[in-house]
C-alpha cells in the first residue's frame, strides 16, 4: 500500500490517485447505444455526476477511539465544470470503499442544480497543546434557500473556506442519509465524532446515491449533522449496463468456485434436478405429483404459506439426486440497480439438491452432529457490486448461512485476470474468499466451515444463465424461468426428534467436552438445524434489497 495513505502530517501532501487492478477503465468497447455505463459520467436529470480520482491530504491523526486514526482528504484536479460536494475520510489502514462523487449542472433548468454556500459554520476545532499533529478546523456549509449541503470542509487555519470550495445541491435532487459506522471519535479537546453515511433506504427501487462524504458533529446523536446524499429523482437508468455489457462483466469478473475435496453434495442445474422425478406435495392432496422438467406445473406466485413443498423422488434414486451434478451445474444470474442506479448488483445463484449435516469442533475433537443441518435443496449466492461510472468491481458479497460479508477487490484471491476465487464450504455450502477453516463459535469450539481447492471447480464466467434483469425492460430483459415464480419451500420439513439427535451427538463427545457441546448447541442459530428446505431466490430479502451482513 502506498505510504501516502499512512503518513501523519499537518500539511497538505501531494495529490494522489485511486485506482484498481480490476477495471475496464472507460473502455469504449463496452459502450452501446443509449447507455452511459462505464463512460465516466452519468446524467441524473438536472445534474451530471462523475467520480473523483485524485485527492490531497489535509490532516490526519493516528490517535482516537477507533485505534487507528483517520485522514481527511480534499478532492482535487476535478474534471472541468465539476464541483466538490464534500471532503472525505480514509481510515489510516489504507482501506477505502465506495466512490467519491463530484457534480456539475446540466443546464436544463431555470434553477441551477448546484449553488455555492452562503457561508460556513465552524463545527469543531483543535488548536494546540494535545496529542494531535497540528491544528484542524471542520466546517459545515450554510446552504442558500432551496439547497442542501451534503458534506463538510476541513482546513488547517481558522479562516473560513472560500465559497467556491464546495457546492450545495438543490433540495429536490437530494435524499436522506443515516449515520452508519463511526469513522473516528475523540474527546480532545471536546467530544467529536465522524460518521460514514449511507442512504436511509437501500434497494433496487431506492433513489439515494451516496456521495462518499462524511458526517460529523459534537453531539452523540445526529442533531445538527449534515446527513444527505444525491437523489436520482427520475430514476434514470442510462448508467446501467446493457444485456451485452452484463455478459461482458460476467466474462470478465465471473468467479471461479472451488468445492472441498471431500464434498458429497454438489450443485446442479434446476432442470437436472426436476428431471429426476422430484415430487410436489400439497396439503390439499394426499398424493404428490411429479414436477415437470421445466417446472411449468409448479404453483406460481403467492407466498411461502406452507401449502406446497418439494421432496426427493421415492423411486430409490434419492441418494443419487442428493449428490447433485457438478457437470450439469450452472450459475443463475440476477442483475439489479443499487444506490439510485449508480451501482449494479450482479448476484450469482447456485442451486444444490441437498445440504449435508453439520460438524462440530470441540477443541481437538471433531464430531458429526448426525441429521442436524440436513435439508433438501439449498440456494447460495455471491454478489458482485459494479461501479456504473467506471465498470470497476467495487466489492463482493459472500453469503454465509443467515448473513455474509463484503470483501474489497484488493482482499480477494484471483484465479486468472480479474476473475476471483470463491470457496464453497463442505456440506453447508457457505461462500468464503479464502481457503481453510472458519469456525462458527469461539475459543476453539463451534461449527466447522471447511474450504479448500480441489479438482471440483465451476467457472461461472462461462457456465451461467440470466434469470432476471427487470431494469432492462420487457424487450431486452431475459425471460424469467417459470420455477423462479415458485414461492414455496424447495424441500420438506424433515421429521426427526431434534432433542434426540442433540442428545446422540452429545453422548458421542468425550465426557469432559459434553457440557461445552451442549452450550454450543444452545447458541446455534435456527438455520444450522436445517429442518426445512429453503425458499427460492425471489423470496430472499436481497432479491430487491441490500445484502444482509
């Protein structure tokens, strides 16, 4: 990492650029008629936005309650006509997420989209005599009537910034943000906090576009803190990728998925699964029906009302079906706009016919938990978040049981070029960015999630199928398979005595570890017990919303 990201200084450093190894840049070959994707700027009606790429350090410190400190930067060398909306903060560990937006008037309105502030209010300052490297002053812009400020300015002197230092945005082009994680806080010389900001509403239909600026204040609440972001008021989608560009993105970034060498239950295509005489049960009928190969006889729409469920065939082939078929597996792709169509989320869904049982680790002892964790059918996914201004991979979400984790591109392992690696855990199929053991628990006691490279691998950049991209419109969007509208469970409720299974597992454990195993089981989330099959992708909150971490 460049040392400029870590230095402590009270004077402005030379500007530096932010770049990524995984980028289309602004490649003309990506462009198509009617799209601004990866063009470097996007029009949101009365305003153009682009991404700042050069920054100048104003002030930094390694002190503070976040045990690492923070640095504050000014966007510099902006494209002609564009104006800054706020300074930004970087963690001193060099990490940086998201994008920093600057804006320009489109000129289509009698009332300009941007305006200079009327002045500035001093929010907090540090002068001399403490542990910091030098004086610093944080200023909040005073917007004219009908405008809102979306960020703050940081200076090294008590002189108020010039009015042209930052732009305020017309209120109708702004949305409400909320305070997210604390980026930095101090009690010297008085209480002061800096927050990261995210739009209040996040989802495929939400209009808020994060600017990348920070919020700050001397109050522990949000009182008086500027918490705003841009708003794609008309929900213009010209910055979203076309169908052809989506294909290019998948070919460029589609992950290589490794399965554990001891994996017993592999992914398969839905058509392969349905072709194995899968049964559809109903509370209204005593006799199940066989699901057709394309799923066309599945009940459509509705909700998960427990009226229907799927189960494995009863013709003696259930054991074979459970194993799945890696040779026939495909990745199902769903694309949607995020953050006011400034980003595109591309979800890669994998279907498994069966989820295996859980294994507990009790210090040096590994113990199978019998039927605990088993269920028919398993849907797992990995999501790529693409910056629509640049075409770059912004970050990746790895789903892990009931939640997951976002990972920056610099922290991924790469198979070839820009295609990163996903490790699927043995039996449970959670996704991880690195191989090895991840323990659901602590102090050497928990549920094992084992991952490793093997001969079992799936290249999602080649074996994929579009199942949904509503934003493309009816003429260009992929036709959704009929099974996607099946909203009920993809497996039955497995009938077994859970208490008895738990006691069996505890009895197998060495006597000195039984109390620890009992304590572990009490802490496990419900999904680990896996008595019921899951619902399909469209029933997940992430289908239209943000990922759950």
